[in-house]
C-alpha cells in the first residue's frame, strides 16, 4: 500500500539497549515506585528504553530514506565501542526536579564522535542541528507534581544504579507512534558501526 506523499512520521535516531540493562532499569524504577507510591510521575517502561542520539520529530515519509542514509554514513565513521550506564540524577540541576535520569559514561569518547557524525550527516541531508549541548542519559521519569519531586529525586540518587557496561555496535532509525497505552517503537533501519 502506497503512503500518502504528505504523511509524516515521528522519528529519532538511537542506540537500542540490551534487555538485561532494560530489566535492571525497570527494577530501579519499581524500587522507587514502591518506596514512594504516593508520588506521581510518568515512568519509563523498561521495554521502551533506548539512548536517543537525535530526535527528529514529525518528518515527511519521503525523507525517511535520506535519514537512513545519513545514519548509515555516520555509523560507518565510528568503531564499535562500550558505554557505562550508571550515575543517577535529575534535571534541572538547580531548582525543582522535573526529570529523573540515569547517566551514560563515554570512556572512549566514541559516543560523542557518533553524535557529532549524526549531527553532521543529518545537517548535510537538510535536517536542523540540535541547539542544546549533548548530555547522554536515559530518562526514567517525568515528575508531575512539584511538592514531592525533590523527595523522589533524592531517593533516586540515594538508591543509585550499579554501573553496567554496554557494547554499542549499531544505531537505529526508529519510528515512534503515540498511543493511549503508551508509545510504540518500530525500527525502520539498522546501521552497523565501522568494523
């Protein structure tokens, strides 16, 4: 079935995470929810966790192939590498916490190189550059009520997250569909890092 030429898809480029890491993050989330059940937050679902490198938003379907090629060129510029998933924190750093995150340590600097390559290749393909600095992290919750936010952010840091090493061998172009039961993600293309 042909897609209408003016149809748009919500797209992003990301690194998929192994199921063992996603389960560890889900266990951490469950621990926070059980400790403070009265706190309201939009919690990430472990099965949907990924490391977003570039969020493109609503993108014409006609541009999907150009994006896929840009992701391929970017991935081919970086060797496979390892990340360490570990630190716990909240955004903003000062003031009322609104987002809980688990940090990403990039010991080889290859994640930063991959991010720059994706930005360069997407810009060359006509997509705007990200204006904010790159701070790799996994968002685990968006806090809904200010009065309990500081308490849950402090517990998140106190509980901590035991560091886990993750091998990165590819990046993916992913479609996100917002549904009442939560977002559904479909990998449109996979691109291996240079061998």
